[in-house]
C-alpha cells in the first residue's frame, strides 16, 4: 500500500523533483561503497557522486525551462545537496580521511544558514542563494571527487589533493555563511527603517 502510494506520488511529480529525489536516493549506495574502501568501491562511489552532483544542475535547469519551480522543489533541492555532501563527509570522518573539526564547521554553517532562512522568512525576508553560496557548493563537490577516489592515481596523491581543496572549500563555506548573516542584517535594518513601528 505504502509503495503504491509512493509510486503514484513519484509519477505525479515533475522531472525536476524526480531527479532531486534520485539524488537523495544515491546517498545510501555511496555511503555503503565508501564503508568498504577498495579501489573499485571508491571509483564506483565517485561515479555515483558525480552523477548526483551533475543532477543538481540538471534539475534546476529543467525546473526553470519547464516552469516547474515549486515550493516543494525549493525545499527539497538544498536538502538533497546537504544530505549528499554532509553524509559523505561524516562517513569520511569515520574512515579517518577527513578531520572531524572540518566537518563540524561545515555542518554548523549549514544548520546556521538554514535557521537564518527560517527566521528571515518569518520576518518576510527572502534569503536567496548568492554566488558565494553556489561557489561553496561547487568547491565542496570538487574537493569530494579526489577524496572519494582516495587511492593514488598516476602517482597523484588523491587524498592529499582532496584535503587541500577541502580546506579551500572550508574557507569559502565560512565566508559565504558570514555573508548571509551580514546580508540578512542589512535587509532587516532596511525593512525597519522603511516600516518603523
């Protein structure tokens, strides 16, 4: 019964939301593959991750082209990104591939910005994703590719390469998070000056 209703719900969705759901569905196989790190499991996980990352750009393009931008999609798309990236980073902490404090900072930033958006929405302020937020996601994806591959490739230490890029992504993650709070403060002050109580 539940599976029938789930299939019906999936069928009635637009392709953009279907692709987003498939991105969420890719999280578990990637985590399982990484949990048993071998050369073939890491490469398979990396290819799945790349497909999921590309689908992030694809679903947005389809939603805009087909005019299927929905509130459900606006909620689901960033959630899928966070589940994908944060789940992989947490698994990597367990494997000893990534420092725990780096992942803690990244997750704290994501939770803080999500909370800020909720507060802003309550005050009638919309915090849209800016270019720094988008660059942050791209940098995290670029860092995760060599980190997932992990094993050296043509003499290149992929794990080290991924770690260096991850630290650059961390700086951008923190900067973009601070930028969101500054933008909210400016918009909030502006709304107060235009609507004094």
